[in-house]
């Protein structure tokens, strides 16, 4: 039979080969866990109060050509509406003066 002292030596000799690979696995696990933690922290960070304004300006900057065309179209329509409203005001003024003449005022 072998003594306790000899069994201890055998156990240490057998584990020495595996202890290094277990330590490597632990370090790999620590690295992977840290990477996941950093990724989660970055994805859940708070956005500053100007984030929405910056995002809108980025979206608008991508569509400046469309915005210019739409603005010109709106301006042209407003010019037409203004011209027509001036005509309506002149006609209303003429009708008002004719009505006053007919009423004798």
C-alpha cells in the first residue's frame, strides 16, 4: 500500500498538468465577461439632452435637396395665394363702394 505522503505527491503531479489549462480557462472567462459588461454598458448609456436635436439635424442634412424643392413649391403657392387675395380685396373694395353709392351713403 502506498502511504498518504506518496498519494499527495501523485495527486499534485497529476493536477499540475491540468491546473494551467484551468487557469487559462478562468482568464478567458474573465476577459469574455469583461467584454460583455463593457458592451452592455455602452449600449445602455444615457443620451445627452441634445441627442434628439443632433439626430434630427443629421436626418435633415440627408434630405436638403428635397427640403429645398418643397420650400420652393410652398413659396410659389404662397405667391399665387397672395396675388389672388389681392384681387379679392380689390373686388371687395369696388363692391363696397358701389354698395355705398346705391345706398346713398
